[in-house]
């Protein structure tokens, strides 16, 4: 019976040693207690007995980890949401980052947000529709935005409560087509030759379809009056 008591005490000492190591590594007292099936107060007792300041240790470790990993990715201009996905972080991890390390909110209203707003504004002014910008934003930043967020970003970029006036996407496409016709036009070329050349260059009609001779002839004669 005496030998069993010594063995039991030895096992307890080994467990306490592992608990101390976990405290020093920055693990939360709740997580440690859950792992060993004891109360949080018991972990506190072990911590106090070893003269460890568990909360301060956890704070320092989490802050170092956050700055080393998360802060480095921020410097690469990666968005908080992308970083969360790439590191497979949980909402609890994010809350710890907010409390102990890099504040994600600082970056969400800083350079990253300004960059995103400018991207959205530029495409909006080019005539793209909101749902088209959502797709382009998803492709570039790997973040899904709602259609309403597009309008918010545009107004935030110009610091106005109203959306700016812009030309329609159809008008822009029409101008691009006219510019392409002017670039390849030659009096010695037939309309068929010009149309074939434009199609070969990948130039599209205003509606996004393939160019036809009739449309090119109309623009050359009536709209652009090149002959």
C-alpha cells in the first residue's frame, strides 16, 4: 500500500510537470483543466505553487506568436479574412489576437481598406455593375463582398453620401470599339477585311458578341464619318 502511494505521488508530480510546461507555453488555464479533467482552480493552485503568473505568461506568449505570424502576413498586405482562412483560425483565435496581439481592426480601416475601396471605385467608374465587381473582388482578394458593400466602398472612397455620376458600361464599350476601328482603319481595306482584323484582335461588339460587317460599316460611315 505504501509503494502504491509513492507511485501515485510520482504520477501526480509528472502530471503537474506537464501542466507547468503547458502554462509556460501560453496555454489557457481552461484548456489545461479540460485536458486533464480537473477544475480551473486546481490549475491555479499548481501555478501559484510554482510561483507562475499564468495570465502574464499567456499574454506574452500570445503576443509574440501573433506578431511573429500574423503581423508578418499583414506586412504582406494580406487581408485579415484571408489570413484567418489560410491559418485556419477560429473566431476564438481572432478574439485572442484582438486582445493579446495585433489588432485586426487597425488594419481593417487602414491601408488594406483604402486599397480595396480604390479597387472597387475604379471599376465602378469604369461602368462595371455591382455584381460584376463582386466577382472581380473575389478573384483578386479571395474575399466575398455583398452587393451593398460595393456602393458603401465607392461612397467611402470619395467621402460622400451619394454615389458619383458615371457613364454606362455600354457607352464605354462603344468608345473602345470606335477607338479600335480608328486604329485599324485604312481606305484601302474593305469593311469585311476590317471586321476580320478586329475579330482577330479579340475586339467584341458592345453587347459582348462577335463583330459583324454591317455594324462596322455603320460606325465607319455614320458614327465616325471616316469616309
